[in-house]
C-alpha cells in the first residue's frame, strides 16, 4: 500500500498550488491555481496564452502538468500532443475529483482547463465566488459553466451557445432554491437556442463526504477571502491534511482555531502545510486594521479611496462598519455588488437592503449584459451614484476601488484626497501590483497615499496578512503531529530552518516540482 503525492507547482514559491494525490488507480487533484510569477516570466497583459490553442501554450511552457486524462478534450489539438507525451513526467490518470481550498486565482485560476466531468469539491461560498467571478469577468471563464470549443482550420473556436456545467459538490448551507436560481442564471443577451448540459449544484453540510475510496472532511478556515477550507482526506494509509491558505487573525479566526483543535483528534499521516509567512512578525489583526482605518477616516475631509483588493469581503465588511460609524456611504464597483448579492444567499448583508452600500454609476452605454441586468434590479432604489454626485459632495462617500478601476478617477477628476491601501494578498497571489503606475495616477490627481504599497507592507497599519504566522504554524503542526510534513506555498530558502525545527518528531519533505513522493 502506498500513497503518491506529486507537487506540480506551489513548491518553493507563493501560490500556483497543483497537487496530485494518488492511491492505487485513484487520483485527486488538490487545487489547480496559477503561478503568477512563473506565468509572468513569459506573458503580460499584451502577450497572453492563445485561447484558440486551448491548453497547448501553457502546456508547452510547463505551466500546467503534463498529464493525460485531466484536460478538457475540446481544448486539445490532437496533432499538437506529441511534445506533450514525450515529457518525462507524462502519464495518463483518471482523477475522481478536484478539491478547491478557496477561490483565489493562485489556487483556482487554471481550473478552466480541467475536464468538465471531474467533480469540483469546495465550499458553497467558494462556488458562489467562482460563479460571480466568471459572470462578471471578461477574462476568467469556464470555472462553473464551460463554453464548448470546436476545432476549425487548425484552431479552436468557441461554439455558439453550447455549454456544459461542471458538477459541484459544495460544503455549506443556505436557501437551496435561491442558490439554484443564482447557479442557473445565464448572464447573456441572446438566450435563444441555448444547448446546455446541466448539472445541479450539490450542497452538503459540513460533514464527511465519501467519494470512494476516499473520505473527505472540509474544515472552514479564516483567510483573506471568504469560504476558505482546509481538507482532511482519509486514505488507506491514513489521513492526509491539506491546509490550503489560512490565518488566525481575521474576522473568522474561530474557524481556524476550531480546525487546529480538531487536528488533535485525528491521526495524521501527512500534513501539507502552507508556509507563506513563518518568519514575518504579525503586527496587526483584522480588528487592528479596522481601528487604524477608522482613526484616520473619522478626521478626513474630501475624497477617500479605499483599495482592499478584489474579493476581500471581510475587509469590505470592516469598511462598511467604519462607514456607518462616520456617516459616509460606500461606493462599490458593480462587480463587488454582484458578489455581495451572491454572498447574501449565505448570510452576508444584502446590498439591496443596506443603505450604506451604493455603487458607482458609469456613463450609460458602457455596460455589459450582467451590469445592465444588475442595474435593472438596483437602480430604481437610487443605489447608483454618478461621478457628478461624488464631485458635488465628496465628504459623503468612501470610494472602494483598486488600480483596475482607476478609469473612475477620469470621470470624477478629483483634485486632492486620500488613498488608503489596505490589500491583504501577497503580490503574486492574485496579480502583481504596479507600484509606479498607482503612484503616477494618484500624484496626477494630488491624492495622498496612506499605507505601504510594496516595501515594508507588513508594517503598514492598514494591512493584515491573509496568512498564518510562525507561532500559529508551530501550534498547528504541534497539534497535528504528522508523520510527514510537506511545506508548500512557501519560499524554501527563506524558510527551511523554520520547517527543519519539526524534524524532531516528523519527516520534513521539501517537494520538488513534478517529483512524486511515495509514502508507505
Ligand atoms: Zn495562495
Ligand atoms: Zn489565498
């Protein structure tokens, strides 16, 4: 009996986790994210992988694993496969599920390439975030609803109105009829002649899920995006625990604490543990950040811009509470409203009901279909705030936006104001931020920057990391007492001495990209 673990990425770097767990002929994929550092070595916003070559551009650069049987067949051009099959790591597998720890792109971004029949096992919250992401993005697609492609003249073209839903098995609870309504919503103008292979979203409570021959438990944990889970997988040789990304100092720190407590109760063979920040001192908790922001916002006049990155709903909640205390309204982008609306199905505030939540109303005619639909639901209630209204009374609002929304500054044309940088992600987890460009924009409009953009970011009073720190990792590993400890999502050279301290009671293995670790 043996268990094989292959780390196709997420080793000796932050993010891009793609881990294969195999026992006998059965395989599970743990996360399937983008390694932004690696992708950015070759591509940028102008030179992208060619979507009409399906998986091949990424495959030829070794950015996705050389495995047969895991990719969508409609993304493979058979005559281009030779190079693929000659790869020393190449083998055919037949995965029974993909486990997604959370909806950050460094864990889920390449999911669109995986075969559409492989079930996705994740939290209900993560699945709602993924659906919102694909409904509102011009770049990200095929996470939940796969748009079929067909080969034509040597390239792949999207077939008109042909879709296949991925099967989702999700942990969580909420109003099933409303969740199904959201899950089935198609944000398209042209709804005629749609050919859709439908698969229902399967919602199960947080309990053991059996997918033969494995048993899977998902533990909710705290992270800088809602819905993060750590997984425990029961195999023939014992439990394998995969932490995903987690922290102990956010609004849901109790979740992470419960998870760590539970580790005492199971006998763990292998612990795959994140190690983003083992040696970085935690200076501020999410609560401290909220207080620090409140203390400056309460005295500020003029334009306030809050940048907390995409999908960091917990930070958005902190800003909402601050807005209520200082009597200002939040102006969100429609993407945030769409996501909040989806998350209101699982207990987050309904943006329709909360008078402190408004959204930025762009000039008419610039809307995508999903935005037009959202406006139909919201605008009648006076939720939309135009550039003119903001200009007339800048003291009344906190504008929530990031670099990618800076076009709004060209509508408002502010002269002075304050930009609070309060994003939680490590730079290479979601997207590299371009410090110089942000500074250029803000300088142009004479807006003061508060918070550290890149250097000494951990010391910024408006920053609380998304990741567990050294003392928390020590407690986690001490409670888990695994036979094998495999650090991932970590920079090895920087952190090897930290993880070596656990050699007293477990075998510490630093995985190498593509290498299979056999555990008996
Ligand atoms: Zn990550
Ligand atoms: Zn993450």
